[in-house]
């Protein structure tokens, strides 16, 4: 008898281990799958909705305070979340910093708002971890079981809605809308097209001049172009985020870097000086073999790293560890520019920790410059600050003579924009250089 009880207990314990998340004690993904495996027993008879909760910028905690601190936050959040939900609901750790709440019964829109409020309240009290006070937010996606969707559909819908909340600036919630799914389908379509374009080397790289106060070209920025046969010209604003999410940014980035090397070599062969700026996304910087691959490509084309400036954005600076990578790239001889400054967080105090030579003032600031007085005050202040700290400033988006003249006051202020020249294919620039060489002979 005792044996049987022991076996039963052991079985119960095994079941618990199999279906409970070790760190948080919540149900785990296998539990979800068990529910999935027997829908007739459970969901088919009931109305329910699924809430997908993803903590915002959780990676920053792991990166800055270590994984133990991250684990502690997850445990505390799990406790608070379990307490916030009703006992008839299921709270599941879906993985990492993703949680699901399965809400039983019919819920009205109003009730959903109440639940979202309760979830947000779990984060309202800061987390005290290792003498740090951490304030967190989350993004929430909600899907209702309306037309006989199974749990697979619901999970996908809630995930898509959560993603939409993230894209709209995090710390918010979205209820699934079929239009969101349409958007995701289009993104997948683009991703497949981009993959094929990279494989077939169908992307192009165009070059836009960067000039000094006398309008002499001091560098060119390499900008990726994708012309799809069916869809036409697709903007990098659209395909670069897709490349970043799908990791296609690795092969894309190397393709652009190699094209930049070829361009530098070809321009120098005409007798002209040439530097090129290459954009680097944060994901590329976190690739440990990046500098090794860059060095191989530079060697292959006999190009010096001193002729290349790498443009990084503030999202690169936020990730811990990236300063060391940037430092090693700088030591190899690359110039480092901070791109799109003034278009986001713009944390001046942290800038000094990074080996930055050039700050590029985002075009959105410049284009407001002569209409909005406060914008003018901001750009003047940034310009003064950059020069005082010894940075070179590149003003982006210069479109008029008025803007050119206004900024043409210092050797340390460079300019880039349609006024000085639009991005052009390498062949056009090389053709023009050769022509002017022939004329001067
Ligand atoms: P970005 O790095 O800020 O590049 C400058 C963008 O401003 C380019 O847009 C350029 O064509 C545009 N631009 C230059 N002068 C003017 C002007 O006077 N007025 C206006 N309105 N726009 C001007 P583009 O080529 O569409 O690229 C958009 C963004 O896509 C880039 O912004 C960059 O963030 C990204 N991107 C492009 N190529 C690459 C690449 O090879 N790698 C990575 N990681 N990102 C890239
Ligand atoms: Ca750039
Ligand atoms: Ca820029």
C-alpha cells in the first residue's frame, strides 16, 4: 500500500517537474502543450482569451546587473502576476521574459482593460535588486477565442498583437486585429525577397558625398539599395529593420562593407583621396568575429581601415560590452561616428565612454531648424557641445544653400545632404571622376 502511495507521489512530483517552470514555479510551455494535446477536454467547451506579456528591455537588466539579478526579477514578477490573476486563470512562463495568462470565461473589452491595469500594477512598485531600484514596463498582446480558433492560433494572434504594442513604443497593449496579421505576412514576404536578393547579390550600394565647409568631398556614405523586380524600389527604412530582425543584417552588412572597399580602391586608382562611411547596426557590432571578417575584406581589397568610418547608432551604445568591441575597431584604425544623434535617447553623459570621433546630427533636427526657434536653439547647443568636446560634427539632411551657409562656419563641421549631392551608384561617381581627370589633363 505504502509502495503504491509512494509511487503515486513520485509520479505526481514528476508531473509537477515536467509542467512547472523551475525558476518561477509557474506552469511552463509543456503544460501549454498538454492542454493543446487535449483540446476536447478543456478549451472546446469553454470561452477563454490569451494574454501575452513581454517585459520591455529586460535584456538590459541581464546585461548590466547579471543573470542572477535578471532571475530575481523574473521570480518576483511571477509572484506578483500570479497574485494579480484569478485562481481559475492559468499563468504560464512561455520562456525568457515572456509570460502568458489564460483567462477563463467570457471577457468583455472592459474586463480586459481591468486585467491590463492589474498587470501594469504588478510593475508599478519598483523591484529592489542588489541595492538597485529597477522600474519595469511590459508590452501586452491579447487574443480572444471568437471563431473556434485553437490555442495555436490564439498564441500566434496574441504574439502578433504583443509585437504591435512593442513596435508602437512598448509599455502598452494591443488587442489582436486581422490587419496586424496582414502586416506580418507582408513582412515575411519582404524577408523572403530580401534573402533571395542577398543570395543573388541583387542589392546595390550607392554613395552620398560628405563635404567640408568649402564643399570639398571628404568622404562618402555607403547606402544600401534594393530594387525588387516585382515590387520596385524598396526603401532601406523598410528593409533594414527586417534584416535586423531576421539576422540577414550579417550577410547584408558584409556585402555593403565589401562594396565600400571596392569603391575606395576604385576611387583611389583615379588618383583621388577617398574615405567611406559604412552603417553598422547594433546586431552586427555584437558579432564577435566582426573585426576579423572586416580585416580579411580590407586585406583582400588592399584598403586601409583608416579610410573607413563606421557609423553606429545609440542602440549600439546601450548594449553593455559594445564599448570594448568599438574600442578594438578604433584601435584597428577605423573611424567611429555616432549616427542619427538627436533622434532618440541622446545620452550625452555616456558618450564619453565610447571612442567616438564624429557625431552626425539627425536630419529631422536640421530640417526643422529654420522654422522652429526651439529647434534652432537645440541644434546650436549640440553643435557647441560637440565642438567643445573635440568631436567633428556632421550635419545631415542639408537641402538648401541657406542651411549650407549657416553651418559652414567651422572646419570641424561637415555636411551631407541633397544640396551637396544625392546618393549615386559607384559607376556614376567613378565616371565623373575619370571625366574630370581627363579634362584637367
Ligand atoms: P542614415 O544612416 O541616417 O542615412 C542617411 C539617409 O538620409 C539616407 O537615406 C539618405 O539617402 C538620406 N538623405 C541624405 N541626404 C538627405 C537630404 O538632404 N534630405 C533627405 N530627406 N534625406 C537625405 P536612405 O538611403 O533611405 O537610408 C535610410 C536609412 O537606412 C539610413 O539612414 C540607415 O539607417 C539605413 N541604412 C541604409 N543603408 C544601410 C546599410 O548598409 N546598413 C545599415 N545597417 N543601415 C543602412
Ligand atoms: Ca548613416
Ligand atoms: Ca543618419
